[in-house]
C-alpha cells in the first residue's frame, strides 16, 4: 500500500512534477504552447505515414503480437496501446525528420504524440486530455534534457530513448486522469524501463529508429502500472541510484531545479524546433551553408577541400569514425554524417527523404565530395545551447569561399512558417503513398483534435 512508503524531508522532484501534471487543464495552456503542440501533431502524423511502407516498420509489425483497439497510422491492423505507441513512434522518428529541442538535442513529438494518442484511444479520453498529456510530457522531456546537458550522450545513451520513457509516463498520466501519487509511481517505474544505447552509430543500423517508439510504449506500461498501484521510487530523478546516476556522465553535475522551477510559467514546449531536412539535428545548419554556396554560384565539381568548424560535443556522433562518415555503409548511417549531408546538399540542393537512399550513398560525385570534407573543433562553438554551421571551401583554382548559418533554421530564432510545415506534411504523406484527399482528411483531423470530445476518429486512418 502507498501508506507504507517511508517519510521524506520534503517532496521529491517526481512528486512536484506529478502534482503539476495531474492538475493541468487545457485552459491553462497558453495559446503559443497549444500552437506548438498542434504543429508537432501535424508534423508527426505526416511522418508516420511517410514511413509506413518501410522495411523497418514491416519488421516491427511482424514482430509485435499485441492486438487491441488502437491505431497505427496507415496500417489496417488494430493494435494494443503499447503496439500503436511503438509503431507510430518508430515511424515518426524513422527518417530523422521529426522535431527537436534546442536546449540539448532530444526528440519530443515522436515519443509524446504516439504515446498519448494510443492511451487516449484506449481509454476514451478527449482531445483536451490529449493536449494536456502532450504538453505535460513534452515539458518533462525538455526539462530533463536541461538537467545535465550532453551528459547522457557522453555516457553512451540516446537521450530521447531514456528521457522519453519518463516523459511518456507523465504525459499519459496527465491525459488519462491519473492522480499525483499514480503519476509519481509511474515515473518511478519508468526509470527502470528506460533504455537505449547509441552503438547504432557504428554501422547505421536501426535501433535509434526504435528508441522513441520503445520509450512511448514504456510510458504506456509504466502509466498502467502506476494506475493500478504498482509502487515506484519517488526519488527516481535525484536519488542516490536515480535516473541521472544511471544514465549520465558523472563529470557533468546535474541541476535538478530545471525539473520543477516555474512549472506553468515557463513553457519549454513552445520552443520546439521543426526540421527542414531529413537527417541529424546538428547537421542541418551545415546543409543550409552548402545550399547557400550553390545558390551563390558554387559548382560542386570545383570543390577541392572543405573544412567545417564544429562543436566538440558533436564529433563522436556526426564526424567519427571519419571513414564511415565519408562513405556511409547504409542510407541511415548517411543521416548522421555531416560530410555526406554537405556533399548531397551541394549536388542536389536538397536533403529530404529522397536524398538518403542506396542510390545516393553510392553516387560517385557525392562520395568524391564527402571524401574531401573534414572538420576542426571550434572552442567558441555554443553547442549544445545553439546549433550553428560554418563551411570553408577551397576550390580547384585556390579560391576560398565560406558560408555561415548562425542557428538552427526551424528553431526559435528562425521558425518554419505554417505554409512550410504544411508543405512538409503533404510531401511526407505523398511519400507514404496517400493521395491529396487522404492528406487533407488527416490534416483536418489534426487541426480539430484538441477540441474533439474524443479521439475515436483515429481509426479512419488505419488504411
């Protein structure tokens, strides 16, 4: 029983956050935060459709035996809540085209929206409930990302994977009516379910694609256990053997105040960034630099050498091992290679889903360009507070040209407009094989969801 828990000197971080999340109502959410959640919903819905016919989603569906009443976008088979969460979350993140948080890189939408939609569909909750859940869970994920910036990556874990389990548990709790004690227990349990190492970097294999979906279904499991009285440690965040002890490099001291300060006053959700390109977050400014140079008249065949100034914290994921980054072994590996991304942007003036294919990673001119792209660490680089890009290209005649992108386009300093997000959504839905009428129906559903009496209309998008 809960009353068997020991006394503590004061409320733990999980208890403070859980009390806020349990009492959050839709009318307390500022309009800017609601708009950000609405944009994330549209973006994630389009991405789930874009990936519906991929080999990794086919493998995931074949390996999942749960049945239920919940929707995986673009698939006729109804799944249990955990199954819908894992399939939609994996599809949403599969092409690395989903939203990100600039404070330190973490993907919130691909976790929170699949998790909350699945739970609301299972439990018959309203659109307003879904809004509260998405916002509460997003707030927790972003705040956790600020506790010890870069420490989780340095310890060998994928922040979205491990933090996502916690966010999903809190978001589902807020959306489905759990009280503060139940959400606290769910968070305590989620800390033991969280997982996700970054060894996928070695060969460009698929686990990273799975991480947000797995985090979402971990949240489903943890919230259901919390709902039914399964006890979890209240000190899951700050405890002696808590989350940051387990998943973070101990050389970076955690600041737990980020978890609870100014809840309901400072909203991290409204700062979520949306990607213009289908690849790793920190590569995006370098792609903008490359495209800018071509628009200024740079001919790719004239490039002799390119040097990029980079933040030290990005090197182990996006630059090394350099041989793999210059000649990616898989299209997925190419998404986390700054040399490849720059090279394909120089040749195609684009970096959408169509640039990361077997054909493009074997193109001789793209590979030639990638082979002459290197980096130097810039001590003044602001990563992870800011994601910037700088390219210095030396041409065959000795001429040197440069381009700079001072921040992430699509982020708070230069957000993508509504028309750009809508165009991205329609392009992604078309990539997934849906026609204009189907795209319009899904866009309309997303636009109206937060005012809907329930989320049952999701089942119309199973085909």
